[in-house]
C-alpha cells in the first residue's frame, strides 16, 4: 500500500508540473463534485495560480466539504483590512466576528531556522557554502539538513 501511495503521489505531482492547467481543472472538478450544486467554487476554490506554485490544501476524506455542505462552516474569500475588537474587517467592508483568529499565511522559511552555527569557534556563513544534493554544505563536515516535503503540506 505504501509503494502505491508513493507512486500515486509522484505521478500526480509530475502531472501537476507538466500539465498544470489540466491538473488545475481536474482538482476544481473534484471540488465541484464534493460541494452542493450552486456553491461558488470559482470564487472560493479557484486560485489565479497553478497547483504547486503555492502549497495545496489536501482534503483526503472530504470532511471539509461535508462540513460546508451541512452549513456548520463557510468559506470567505477576501483580503483582511484590519483586526477589530470583535474580529476581522475585510477590504470588502464585511466584518467577520471571531473569538479566535488563526493566521495561516505568511510562512517564511529560513535556512536552518536561523540558528548560529560555528565550526571550531568560527561562525559559519552558509551563503558562502555550496549545497551538495540539497543536504550537505561545503566545508562543513558531518552535517546534513533536510526541509519539509516537496509536494505535501506539513
């Protein structure tokens, strides 16, 4: 089962990079099938970019769509103007009341978490090193680093 899942993921990632517009239509078609007829998929689930230009949000068991269809959750697509005492003011003028706000944008990965590394008490400037196979750094012995996944959310 694991090999099948790996092969499937690799195939879909390759397809999304080699035929991005077709893959985008395929994804949006799947979303339309999950949501009630008349739901504004174009507004809320159709980005201006192609898959993997930004990370995908995967919903493998469809629970998000079931919750939207039941009316227990809704999607609002807009830009935040400001935070208010009781929620969020959107650029459209709509106010979303909220008890809790969880920000999910603005991921700013940094090289090695901005940790200060030294070698024999000398600071290492990684901008002056070469990366080998994306894991090791020139003139830094016995060190490897990896970062996340290419094609899955964390």
